[in-house]
């Protein structure tokens, strides 16, 4: 404690970043997803996002932070921290702050990282829209955060299995994940795929059109996500410095390019550049640049944005080919975008222009580093996909056997908002037949 020296500027930046990252879940993601669903289930989507924030925020302060950034119970610091070390913030002092070197107190770090845990769980809701029981979602949120997210955060960001000093770091090169390509986006995308497969298709999909009911909501949500993401990426530096500036600029540039690339792909493929495409392109660029935000230069950010914009625009059609109902394209945007950004680091990483590297990382293939960093990036992406998918499948299967996770057909068709929440977003839907659902 005596060695800790408060840096008020860095602390103010981290607290500000925490506020705008929280905005990314409520209201930004809630409205982005809410606008994309049908009018009779918009409140359910908003509620799933809001409740995810409440549940995950609560367990984060009890045992989540301790599991993510505490000392491993076994002492080898590889897979997850001791959930009781800082249980309920007990015993946490500034001497134990992960950003102590930047003069940021421990509680500010807890606050910032809480918002990451919240949005990761909330992202999954897009894959399961219109058909998951609300009660099952509550249980899933607690269990998934505990078994999947907290260990992944520990493995990548707290010197665990996938981070500095971990297995890949010792034998190949330290994987680079500046702000959560694996921890947040691949993690959530793989989980969304597993749950979508377990739940099955929505009634009528893909024969019936299930278009967004409110595109202005979608555009508003995307705009707020873009603003909040500067706290997400630049805030991950943990200080108000040149690296944060580089992360901010790369985030802005890659997102601009990804949106344009998505719109160009739409125009060539479909003949129209759409508002939904613009919003989706924004999110795809934000997702892809997240792991690389401070590890590439200007040209690297342009390449990541362009590749992500095209790949994600094409990837959202995969669900129709393989027959899985990823309702709001969590797989096509977050899983594909997260993998794209994570793997492209292996080609584009450079320590030029004030870039950030963790100890043991190397330049990418295009910057003279050979294939070493590329191999590390491919391995960490693959591990994250398998880890999240398998554990999500197990969690979902247990909940399915215990009490079911799928809404009844009557509720799904008759209107989820009225049946589950006793409310309707729009008066014109208020006369719809109410079906009671056991939560």
C-alpha cells in the first residue's frame, strides 16, 4: 500500500471509460438488439440485456473479480483465480491493483473490468432472441460468467494459460489481445453458436421474414456502441497516454473502413447499401480491431477494418447454408469478427508508432516477425472457440434437462413480451392474445 502512488489523471480516464463502456450494454446493445427483433419481443430483448447487467455486475463484485484477477488456488496461476481471495471486495487494497504501476487504484480497475464482464454475457442474447426462457437466461448468465468468462479473463489478462508467461507464451510467443478479442467476442460468439444449436430454430425460420422492427433503434444502438467502444479499447491501456491515443485512432479508423466495406459488399451483392448494413459494419469493425487496437499501425487498422467488413457481411449468410438460427448474427459478427482481428494480428502486429506489446510478443509476418506470432494468434483463437463452445454446450444441456430452456410455441408465436413480462412495447400490439408462460 505504501508503494502505491495515485495518478489522478489515469484514474479519471479509467472511471470515465468505465462509464461509457457500461453505456455499451445499457442502453446501446439493448437498443441495437431490441431494434433488430420483432415488435412483440422487443421488451424481452431489452430485459435480457438489462438483467444480464444486473446479474453479472452483482456476481462480479462477489467472486468474479477475484476469479479473474486473483491468485490461482493451485499457485501456478494458469486457469482461474481464487474466488474467495477478494470475495465481496474483502481484502482488496491498492497494493494489489493490476494497474498499480499506472497509479490507478484497485476499485477503479474493478469498476472498469465489471463493464467488460457485463457486455460479454449480454452479447450472447442476440443469438437466442425470441425463444429462450427468461428464467433459464438468468441461471445461464450466472453459471456462464462463472465457468467461462471469469476463467478466460484470468487466462488472457492475469498472466494465465493464454497470457504472459502462459503455455503458448513460453513455447511460441505471447498472444496479443489488447482489449478482448478472445475474452469478449470469440467467447460470446462461440457461446451464441452453442446455444442457438441447443435451442433450435425459431418457429417459421427461415421461411418467414423476420426483419428488424425498428431500424432507428438499431442505428441509435450502433452509434452509442461506437462511442462507448473508445472507452472499451483506449481504456484498456489503463492510462491516459500515447498508447491509449493509438488505440483510439485505430478503433476509429478500422470502424470507418469496415462500415464502408460492408456497404460496398451489400451494394455489389444485393444492389442496395442499407442502414442495417451500416450499423452492422460499424460493429464488425469495432469487434475486429478490439484485440489489435494498440498493436498495429495505421495501415494495419485499415486492413483489419476492410477485411472484417467484407468477411462479416458474407459470414452472416452462413447460418442459412448450415441451418442454425443465429437470430441477430452474433456468430457472423462477433465470432467471425473476433477471429479475424485476433488472427490478423499475426500478420500486422508492429511495434512502430508507439504500439503496445505484452512481454514476449513479436512482430507480425508482414513486419519481419516470421510466422511465430501468427501461430500464437491462431492457437489462442482456436482455444477460445473450443473452450467457450464446449462449456456453453454443457451448461445449456444441463439447464435444458433440469427445466427446459425453450419457450413454448404458443408463447413464441403469440407474443413473448405479453406472456413473459405482462407488457407490450406498442399499444397496437396490446390486444394480442396473452399466453401465460411459467418462468
